[in-house]
DNA sequence: CCCCTGACGGGGC
DNA sequence: TGCCCCGCCAGGG
C-alpha cells in the first residue's frame, strides 16, 4: 500500500477488500493501519465515504458486531438491509454469528 | 484559539 | 462482568 495515502484513503482501501457477506470492525482496520488507537478516525472516514459508492461502509461495524453507524445511512435501517441482502443476519442492530463472519484484515492481508 | 463531539476501543477498578 | 475514563484526531461553533 502506498504510505503516502492519507488515513481516509487507507481505510477505504481496506474496506473495499472486505469479502461479500463478511464484516469487520473499525478497530480491526485501524489496527491493520498501525493506528490501533484511532478507530474513531476509521468511523470518520466511513462517514466521509458517503459519496463514494465503492466503499462498503455497511460491512464495517464496531467490535461487538453492533450497527452503531446505521443512523448515518439513508432511511432507518438501510445498513441492516444491505447486510441482510448479503446473507448477514441482523437482530436488533446486532449481527448474528458475528465471530463466524468476522473478517480480520490483519489475518487475511499482508 | 479553546472546547466539545464523534460510525471506537482498551484498560482500570 | 460491567461501568467509567481516557486516548485518538478531524471539524465545527
């Protein structure tokens, strides 16, 4: 990855590699980027990615598997709908079998 | 320029 | 196990 890319771009690069039907967390991305304590910035990056439809921001949730960012999508549960359309079960903002579908960039990427 | 907030997470107690 | 506090850093008031 190009080290000259800014934090936002790096976050997008990782997010774009999340496989269909899988999810990861803000912290996992931050950690992979070498900024484990800046998970909030990843959230900020996702917020700024609203214009960029190539970034699957709905596949990024918090470490518990909660859809904490659903309020930032259009409508009330667009984020949940997007996930469910990929086969991800969501009940009361909580992703089911979270540990099973969790995709860790630190494990899958180099 | 200072203060507060936020799609988070870890560590302390 | 759970609550609370603190670091992180970009933006807005």
